[in-house]
């Protein structure tokens, strides 16, 4: 799997690279337990997505489009612009900054936006 995504889109990248080379299969007897947002510390109680999660989700969207759908990259950037405008309108300045950093390819935590505390293990 491509490691440059860090979180989000790495499995979609993997599927896109395998398109036409592998068959899709389902194991009906398998069970998967997913502890949502455990690796990035996002609120699991139905609250807003954490800043770190927000950044990597938006960044992954841009990276994926650049790699596989360059002709549609403008649509991704228009969506990011709309997202930034919505956040500014709502007074969500930190979220607007995170979205702007994702669009520009800048890591927001390197620019002084405090990173959330890491998730507790377990």
C-alpha cells in the first residue's frame, strides 16, 4: 500500500492500482472489528472530526486525484474552496486553515496549529 497518504485513501489507491489485474472477492464468514478514530484521536462520540483527521482526509483526496484523475483535479480544488468558504462563514478558523493547508500541500501542524493529543493506546 502507498505510504505517502498516511491516513485515508491508501486502500482506494491500492484498489485503483489493481483495477483490471485482480478479481473482487467476498468472504461472507469473516468478521472485522473497527475501533473508529483510534489512531488519530478524533472524537468517537459523534462530535466533529478531529483536526488531524480533517487534514489527512482532505490531503488524501488531493493526492489521490493528482495520481489517478489529474483531469478532474480542478473539481477537487473547487470542493476544497467551497469547504474553506463554509468554514470561514461559520467562524471555524482553525478548520478553514487546515483545509487551506491541505489544498496547498502544507502540513498545518508545522505552521503552529497545535496538534491534538495522541489517542490513548488500547
